[in-house]
C-alpha cells in the first residue's frame, strides 16, 4: 500500500504542527542565544509532539531538522542528557 500523499488531512495536521514547533524552537534559540537552559527548552519543544507513527519521510525529515537545530545549539551534550527527563530519551532514539 503506497504512503498517503503529503496533502492528506493527517499529514497536513502534522505539517502545521512541525511549522509551529520550528517557529517556537527558532524563537527560543534566537531569544536565549547563549543560555544552556534555552537550548534544552528548545530541544524539549522540538521533541514534544514528534510524529513517530507517520510513514511520510518528508515529515520525518522536517522533524529531524527541527531536533537537529536544537541539539546543535547546545554545546554541553553531557549536560543536556543529564538535564532531560528520561521520557525524552525515547523520542531522541526514534
């Protein structure tokens, strides 16, 4: 069975959610430029609402770009992991 087109209702909802999260992450990173906590909060925002069950590779790729941007803003990766709640580890592994 072929994947649903990107313009289908569920994927449209996912894309809107991705756009909203991307804007929130960007604003958080731009506003808090050098703060570690701003980067961790941006990462949490990027991970929350991730579309784990979608089969659309474009949605997955767009989600990864948002998460990647947040991770790259954090210089202390060990500190990032120690400050995240364990529930976020599962999101990162997907």
